[in-house]
C-alpha cells in the first residue's frame, strides 16, 4: 500500500500470475474523501492494456479507479512481449485480449469493497481505441462486469482492422508511387471542399465521409507548390488515393474493410517520408506493422513494405483464422449484456485517421441484424458519430463534453441520451445524434447547437 501524505488517494497494486511466468499488475486508486460509491475502470491504447496516467483524474471525479498492464508493456507500440522462442506467447496474448480486463473488474470491485467496507453502487468502463475494444469485449464476454460501458473509437473486429490498416502501405509500394505529404494534403482539402456543404453548412467538416462522392481524378493536372517547388498532381497519385479511400480488397476485388475517411489526415495510415537516400517511402501504420510482424509472420524484423496484394489478402484471412476467437471482439450477440441491464455508449470520430469508422458502423449493423433492428438495439446501445473529430479527440469537430455523465444518467436514472452534448476547441457547440440519425443544420448561428436537428 502506497500513501504519500500529500496524495488525495490510496493506491493499491495487486500482482497476479497465471503461469508463474507472467506478472500482471492491477492498480486500484481509492479517494480518501468524497468517494461517490462508483468504480471506474480504465482501458488502454494500441498494445498497452491500461491507462495508469488516468487514475488521478478518475479519483478527482469521485470514483474509485482501476486499471491493469495485462503483464505486457506500457508502451503502446512495443510488442516485444508477443514472441517467445519464435512462438506467440498465448498467455500474454490472452491477457491482453480479454482476460486482464475481466480481472481488472473483479479485483477493482473486491479491493474497493474491502477498503471502504461496503460494496460499490455502480461500475463503469471507460476507454478509447484499444480501450474501446476492451469495453466491447466485456459486453460480449463478461456482460455482468459493468453497469455502463463507454467505449469510444473501438478497435472491434481487431483481427481484420489490424491487417486492413496496412493497406495504404501496400498500395503505395505496389503502385511505386509515393505522393508527398503536400500532395496528399491537397487531396484531403479538395474532398472537404467538395463535400463540406452537404449537411447544410460550410464549416470545413464533412459530416458523413462515407457519403462523399468526390473523385480524386478531378485533381489530376493541378499544380501545387510543395516545399518551395512546383509539382503537378498525376493520374498515378489519384489512383493511389482512390484505393486508399476505397479500402482494402482481396484478389477478386471484393471489399475487405472500410477505407480512410475522405477528409481524414493521411499521415498515420498512408504517410510518406524521405528514406536514407531522400526518396519517399511508406513506413506503414505501426499498429498494423507490429501485428503482421509479431503475430502473423512471427518475425520481429519482417519487412511489410515488400508485401504484394495477394500476400496482403492472405495475411488478412490468416489473421481472422488464427486469432478471431482470441481477440476478434466481433460477436454481434449482446443479448446477455442487455439482459444484465447494461448500457453501452460509443462515439466515433467521422475523421478517425487511425481506425476508420466504417468498422464500427459495420459492427453496429451486425448487432442490429442479430438483435431485432436499430430501435431495439438503441434501448441499451447507442452509437454517435462525431463530425470532424479524429481518433478519440482532436480534428476541429465537436467532441462530447460529458459522455460519461450521460452514461451515468442512463444507467442510474433511466435517461437514455437523445443526443450527446459536444463542443469543439474553438467553442462551437453541436449535439451528436444517435446512429443512424445525423445532425443537420436548420438555420441560425452555425456555431450553436440549437441550429441543428437530428434527422
């Protein structure tokens, strides 16, 4: 037990093992005063399972808080734990995928109850990206762990997402055409200008990038000034961008996954940068590169830049075949979570540049198909699209201002959120609408939420 005199909470760390070789830490932060009777569990990002830096804020908000490292690295881009003697460490993968999140819930409740000598009143999950996937894993596999789950920009269908986001690197390398960041930015700007006004207001935001029909070929021949010199956009550049926006396909041209949203930043998934000799290269999305290296090829130094389209499609199928039962987080049957009385809120940035929002929309569609349509699903699970918002936050669009508060109201008072209040960094407000409804401008000040309606 650690308790510095100036600290506002007691931090208890539990270490556990499943094999004797793995050592999982679960940290529980307990406020000395002002505990609201609730537990908040915190999720991770990329290949990190937890968020230890978030504990103080959760405590400040009155919660007992818990998170875990799952026995893997706290560095979200470190997968050195994945391989052991050339084989995937199944214990650590299981920890990271599902087991440690459940144990986080169980231990967080037990430690909190022991400390305060009374049971918690409600338990909540909060996470984005990997933390979002972990929240969905709990709803699918351990529906009684949490009363409410806030799972944003979730990496659901992990086995598909983690290969699909390597597609831009494959396209760039197989096309032997590497548009500069300046050229890619011009395509992004052109798409926004073409589709911005579809929602009734021109504000630099494409509300529904999936409905934007802008054709990148219209930019061919345009002259740009990049780094002080004039360049001309080529047909090859436009074809690269078209494939990246369309998303990955298999050898027969069948769509495998959603593409990068039109209007999203190219840098993470499709960014190019100078190599040692100054020519442009495509390093690829680190999360996808690490997945292929560590879990599929099982070679930490495997060079993903050499992958052909056929090899990419084979890796996509291999990923699902080998790991969907372990970390897929793709089960659309949430009936046990609904029966347990659980409530689930998700918001996804329409400009998500790391996890294309089409993956979450596809999952939601499968849930609706499995569980009786959008109205029945909205009784316990609401999905909100955030126009202009990037991965988890940022991008200039309106971000939810108190999504956890909305979840608490739903769980504890039965007040399902008709909208999520949201604001952008420059003070503009706009309520987010529950999918499949979208926000439309109705007149008045476009910087004010009252000027929009859900339709």
